[in-house]
């Protein structure tokens, strides 16, 4: 069988099972330019309390999407999300599908997922080829 000209553009994976506590099933986690398109991607199914216990920022734009797991109604998130944004750590709470568009340098964190009634999708896309470790915010540096 001869190789197809565009097969290099058909990518399968990388896939990971139960990547972190609170995640279920299969995740797509490509934080090192695996797709050769200049961005990173994370797709996770959340079915248990989940969170990020500190604030941090990145030197790139990040889009974080919280999407309901019912394909008939993705707006019904099935969970309560708490997240803090900015130097003031302004709290935002939502229970419907929501996208966070985080420009470079915007502090974000203290993410808490509560009151889960069904699994939902957490999708993050970042405009960088290497996600790396975020710059953590502490009392000393921010």
C-alpha cells in the first residue's frame, strides 16, 4: 500500500487515561507542540471535585472552555465553577458553559469545581508551542 500524501496531517493522540484526580476516561494532552501548529491543547472529562489551589499566569494567551457533557445541551454544565482572575483575585462563579479568554500575564487560579451532577468537558488551548510550568503567584511576587 502506498503512503498517502496528506497522512501526516491526520493525527491520532496523544491520549491518556485518568490523567489527574477528578478526570475520568481518556484525555488529550498535547503541551509540547505535538501537532506542529504552534499551540497546545488539553481535553479532559471532569467527573469529581477538581481544582487548582493557587494563582498563576502565563506569557501566552490561554483559552479555557467549560462545556456541558450532554451533547443535546452543552450549555447545561452540570457543575459549579469558581475561579479567581486578576491581581485582585476577583471571584467568578458560573454553572453554564463558559469560555475564559486569558491574555498573557493575567493572573488566574484558585479554580474549584463543585456540585457536580454529571461529567463535563474542560478544554484548554494555548498559543504557545511549550506549555511549561506557569509562573506561580505568591505573596512575595504578586
